[in-house]
C-alpha cells in the first residue's frame, strides 16, 4: 500500500501539485488520470523519487520515503518496477539481456537461475521467441511487454506505469492493460498507472484518482464514474460522442 | 561566469557520484570490456590513418621547407620524431579523439537520458553515473597509452614511406635522425599527458551527455558542447603539463 499525505510540488514558484492525499491499495490497479499538463507525471515521479516534493509524506507500507537515507531509498527501489511511456529499454542489449539486467545487478542467484527467471518473465508476457532480438527490431507493443517483463523480474511489491498505452493501437492497448491487471492480482502488487486512455479507465480502473490543475478533484472506482456528478470529471471522461453514448447505454442498463 | 561556475559544481557532484565502488564488479567489467572495444579498439583505425599521413607530411614539409645545405642531413628525421613524440601523438591525437570519442559518449548518454533509460536505471536502484560513466573513463584512460604508441609508430612509418616510396629523403639519414639524441622521457611525457587528456575527454563528454534536458536538439547541442569544451580543456592542460613535464 502506498499512502500520500498532503503532497505539494512546485517549479520556480509555479504550483504543480497541491495537497494530494490518497491511498493506493495493493492487489488493485490504481489509475491516475487527468488532462495533459495536469500534474500526473510529476505526481508519479514524486512517488518514485525522481522528483522531491516540498511538502508532504509518501508512505510505502508505513515507511516514509522522503525521510529515508540514501541506502534505505536504494533498498526500497529494488522493490519497485516501472514501465515508462517510451518503454525505456536499453537499446544496446537484447530483449533477454534487458530482462536479465535487474537480476544480474541485484540477484544473488546462479546464472542458470537468473536465466530461468528471465525466460519465465518473457514467457509470462508471451515474448519467449523474441529473446535474442534488440529493442529496435521489435514493435512498440512488444517493447512495452518487454518493459513489463523487466519490471517484474525481481518480483517487485510496487509497480508504476507511466502511460503504458501511449502510441499503441486499441487492440494492443487492451493486451497491455490485461497483462498489467493480471500481474497485479497474481503478485498482489500495488500498481499505479498514469493514463489518459479511457479504455484503460473503464476497463481496469479498480481505483481512479482524477487530477485537475494539480489538485485532487475526484476519487472513486470505474463503476462510480458513470454516476459521478463532478462536471470536470464528466467533461474529461465523456469528451467524445462515443463515450457519451457508452455512458447513456450504461445508465439505461442500470435503470432498466 | 555564474553559469560556468554552476556547471563546474554540477560536474564535481557528478564525478563524486561516478567514483564509488561498483554495485557488481561482474557488471562493471562487462561494461568496461564493452567500452574498451567501443572507445578504444574502434579508434585504432582513425589513429593509424591520421598518424601515418601526418608523419609523412611532417617529413616532407621539414625536408622541403626547413632543411638546407647548412643543416645536418638528419634534421628531418630528428624534427619529425620530436614533433610526433612531444605533441602530435599525445595532444593533437587526443584533440582528434575528443571529436570522435567525445561526441560518441555525449550523444549516447544524451539519448539514454531523453529516452528515460537513465531514469529506468535510477528507479531500479542503480547508481547510473557509476554504472555508465566510470567504465567509460576507466576504458579510455587505460587504453590511451596503446593509442599513443600506435600513433607514434604509424607516424614514423609514414615518414619512412616518404623515403621508400617518395624518394624525398634517404632512409639512412631518416633512421639516423630518428635515433639522434633520443630521450626516452619524451615518450613518457606523451603518455602521461594522454592520461589527463583521456580523463578530460571521457568525463567532460559524459557530463554533457548525462545532464541533457530536452529532446534531439539538446542531444546534438550536448554533443557539440562536449567536443568544444574537451578540446579547450585539452589545450589549456597541454600548456601546463608541457611546462611541468619538460622543465
């Protein structure tokens, strides 16, 4: 479980995050949604420690990340996995070497065990046959799956995904969403996903936090989105005619 | 001035993070071997080519423009050797390497920064500066004596080529000149200077690449800045080191 208490962040006097307090539970896919520039990425970077908030507390199962010393932070980071928007695979390494990397770096297992674990992770994301390829030789969707395999190699307790569906077609997006969701349940991880993909929101949003201009505007589940009266949330989620129709159909079904 | 001081401070902080005990020695040596090939072995070709032709050209220029009937016949060989040993194979060769290796390092690290590969390392709990920069510095510093030696050898071979194939100078006179009043210390001067230059090239280029902010334009600018800054620092340090070592 990750708990945020009054997290604030600003850049050169401009407030980007204002008093964010929430709880991300484990075993659930926790989504952070909001318009571009609303502060989602800054919030995620603050949670993982790539940025330091000016104020507030970030608690990883009760352990305050911001009060930790360097050694403790490094130890905690080994419990984290992250999938970046660009996949961020090491392009000088093959797919297998990418997945092996965290194991080579931190695991005390033998080479055979590390290789076995890496192959298991690649099989888990259905990429067993692409092991010897380089990131530049595989598609964007496959790169994201390799990133997932690399992120789960050390069996992390916390998984962070920064817009995992960006640049992917709807079908591949669904595969990625489903994969993240099933892995979260399987390993009972605390998963936080930054997204503005409405399919993800309505598909795997166990818990959704809506950020508006750096403030926490709304929080609930994917079911509650349909009944929410928050105007900003409705304007954001049901911006397209298609989604408006989806909402109407959902409401009709519920009333019926 | 303030910006320069700020950059110097950032450079020192980065070097502080770079020099530490590697997380896993096995991974360090793997990276070291990779960098040795990329930065060192892959530079042998250009070093050979440039040194050979410059050695030949120096020999021709000295023979045609400096040597006269009033000078001993070994002057050409003697001057060619002194130029190669004292300046070309260490300083000028490192200036050339600053262009090749420096831009390579800065653009590689810059691209890793903008594609979030460095962030990925940090999230994993890896000291990215130590993991990425230290093997580059270690590889270039440890391989530079080899490149300097190859450069000296190729330069002298180039001078001989003018004698064998061009007939510009007598090979015996050239050999006599090359051996005349030889001071072994001058070879060491070149190698000692090159250690400093290699450190400058690897560390300064890594700094510019590692601290890139933005996109492809920023990576290109970092690559140019790395080459310019390394070259200027090499020239300044050459002045001090030459005074220090040849006193």
